[in-house]
């Protein structure tokens, strides 16, 4: 196996988050499903923005957040995703590069504007997301840098990529290149409603071995196997994929392989300020652990630590060096 | 005197803050004066942005922050300032309107982009600012809405307005309309280096009665009267203006009139996260107090409370309802 230039390369929607605090009744009035991500068109984006309160803009995107977390943990990280050459696109590119991530996807010079996600954070810290995909729609197989993929130990893909029409082709191209170079391919299921939209395709990706590692939270897992019984769903996933991690918020996570299930607790925190990015940063810690060859348990504890940092402030990108945080918590990375 | 539609109308540079945490040695390497505001051109803006870390975008602008604070305290508030019709301009307009401020200045359709301020926050919470004025340069006397000015109890102007070439004409036009309608005109000196650039003109504004109320911090006061002796400077200001407030960070403030000096302590806080907006929000509280006709002491205590809220988080706009905060602290507004 050839040497690697990256520990983790992520492919995902390049999104700027527009975050506002809100009350629960705003979600009800706007007919939003609390805790979920819904896709919106440009007219809906205008309507939601007009109605929502003062906001803060922070670079986001699920896989992009994960990859920034990888870099913050000291991992060698790269990202592929589509922005437009506009103000918010420049914000996205600046932030991910300033975080130490290699990001070279050429921006679109025409077409829809850079993707944005209107994130409404309720007083309980839960986030409800409304995504205008914009330029992220135009991620194309041509944007897949074959050399970079082949040089990355793990490729990390988000389920949300199944929404933009050409991105799934880019996803499949990347997975093929990765496997050709004997690399691992990881997938996050992203969102229960996203799983609902693409259940058959996701199961196919998993069962055909297009993905080697699956990240899911409980509601995504239940949606994938259309069962309300947790153990049934866990056992189904166990039989379908080599390695899975099921995140369970404050209950911690399960690491699931063919022969074993291991429960790892969440890192204790005082208060959830903004849950955005919890799953993304968990994946960052777990993937960095995998790339370092530590035990799954240790990788999961590192994921829990990274997730705990990001939910204690607004925004889904770490605000402190996760490498220092990990070292201070006894991790030897 | 005719009835009012607004308690406070502010005129200032319409700016989006681009905020990043940094270490002190970054400021040294970039030759920035810690704690000060410097004007930068477009090339410098690009250079600083490339060099600085991941950032968060939050609407800012000194007088704009004050006016948002006025609205958050339940005051009737309006703002005049120039944006461009671009992404960041729309962010600025959305945030100030969503905060409950009347904002109707027509955006520029061509010319430089919406102003931005690169704010570097060091671990001690101090902020160092680099402002690219962009579209704010083009605030013009035509942008002054005479009816709105005449209908506002207090007009609040920032010293920073003296930087853009036409804005000072707009400033003078607004002051004239206000006095014609028997309104009060307040000025913040903004920044010690800004005072250094326009000392003679600021003294002239104060001594001719173009402004009735002056807000200054210690370094601005020392710069205005070119003296290192605090009492000398305070007494000079006492003789030049009807009412002045001198803010002294953790030492609180002085309210200075011809016959009296009254010291009011700062509101106790745990830790300064980001000092950006402290003076702006102090002014908000004081002005709302004035508009309600409370004693100067009470107005200053309200200012101290609003300032304490804003320095305990990133960004210069309040993150909670200041009206509720004031009520919880015994103010009857």
C-alpha cells in the first residue's frame, strides 16, 4: 500500500451556517421538524431569513466540520466540496484552510450562490436546520481529485451528498478510487429524513461493501432498518457492515463489529449550548483514532471528547485546539 | 416640541465584523496596535484575512451596535449607514432589522463591497480592529432622512464617521436638522487614534455646541486634550460640553457636567471573553436612560449593565434581551 498524504479526506456539501437563537414556537409557526434537517429552495431561504432573528455566520457543513475536527486533532486533513466564488464562498474557503485543511475544489464562477444552512437553536441547545444547497448542488465527478483520494488513509462521505444530483456520482467515483488504492471508505447517514429519502440506496452502499465504516445516530439507525426496536436495528447493521458506530447523545455510543458490541460513555459536560456538530466532531475523533491505529474504545473516547467541546459553544467548528484538549485528557496522539 | 417616533437614531459606519481568536504574537507580526482600530485598504484586508485563523461573521459597527442595544433595551431605535447590495450587506441589514431597528438607508448597487472589520481577540479578551470601510465610504448627505432625524429624541454619531470623506457632511447635516427640531446630539469619540486624526475638528464640534453630549474612554480623552493628566482632561471637557461620560473599563465611569462629577462602578463580571462593543453598549444603556428621563447615575448603571453583557461573549451585539436583563436587575424602564 502506497504511503499517505492525508489521514482523512472528506467529501461533503460546502455550507456556511447562519445561526440564530430561537424559541420553540418559532419552529412550530414555520412548520419545521425540531432536530431535523430540511432542504429549502431559494424562496424558502428568503422567507426563513426574513422571519428569523439576528444571526451569526460560521462555516459549517457536516463532513467539513468533521474534517476541520480532524485537523484540529493534529490529523492530516483534506476536503472536497463546491462553493461559489462569492462572499460566503470565500468565508468557507478561508475558514477551512485557516484550520489547516487542504481544500482545492475550484469554486463555481456562475450559477447559484454558496450553500447556507439556517440553524435555529432552541433554549435546550437542540438545533433545527434548513439547508439551501445552492452551489453545493454542482459538485461533479470532475471535482474528485483522484490523486488526493488515493493518498488518503480514510475517505469520509456524508449521506447528505445524496441530495445534490451529481454529487452521488462524485461519491461513487471517490469510493472506487479509494478501494482501488486499498483505502477505507466511511459514511455518515447524516439525518433520519435523509435516510428516509435514500434508504434503499444507502443499504445497497453498505451491503455491497461500497462503504466499510458507518456512523449513525439512533434515529438514523431506526430509519435505515424501519424498526422501532434498537437491538434489532443494531444486529441488522452488524450483519451488513464491518464496523459501525452508533452515537446516542448523552448516553454515549456503541462500537459494533460482526462479533462484538462495545458501549462507551459520553464525556461529561455542564450544559449543551448548541448541539450542532456533535455527530460531526464525534466522527472526527473516531477517525483520527482509527488512523492512528488505536483501539476502537480509545477512538470512541476521543470522539466523545471532541463532541463535548463543540456542543458547549455556538457553531459546529472547534473553538480550541482539540489536539491540546486531547493531550490534557490523557490521549497520546 | 413635536412628538418623537424614535428614542435614539444612530448614524455610523455599517460594518460586518469578522472575528477570530488570536495570540499576541500575531498582532506583533502584523504590526497592529493592540486595542486600537486601524483603517486598511482592500489589499491589506486580503492580506490580513489570509493570515488570520478561522473566523465568525457578526454584524457590527460602533453606532450600529449601540442602536441595537437601544432596541434590545426596549427603546425605539433607528439607524442610518451605508451598505452595498451584496451578501455581507444583506447580513448587516437582516441583523439590524431583526433586532427591531428601523433601517432604511438605500444600499449601494455598485462600488466597493460592504465594510468589514477584522477583529482579532487575544486571550485577555482585548480586541484589535482592522477596518476596510468599503461601501461605508459612500454615506452621503442625501442618505440623511430629515423626517426621521427630526422625529428622534437623541441623535447619536460616531467619531469614526470623520474617516469617510462625505460622511462628515452627512453628520453635520443631521446635527443641524436635530437642533432645528430641538433634539440632542451625542457623539462618541470612537478611538484614540481617530481623535488623533481629527482632534481640531472634534474640539470644534464640541465647543461650537454641534454636539451636546460626549462619550469618551480614557485614552480618547487624553488624546483629545493632549495631556497625560486625567483630572486636567476631565476639567477641560467639563468646560467644553454640557454632559460627558468617561468610561474607564473595570473602573466604571464618570458622569461629568459643568458643576459635578459623579463616579459609577462597573457591573461585576466573571471574565472578559471579548471586549468588542463594551463602549457601544454602555452608550446604549446611558442613552435609553436619558430618553426615559432617569437620573444620570441610573442611566450610567444601565450602561454598565449592558456593557457587562456584551463583553461576556464573542461579538458586539447583545445575545439576550437587555430589557429582561435590566428588569431582572431592578431597573424600571
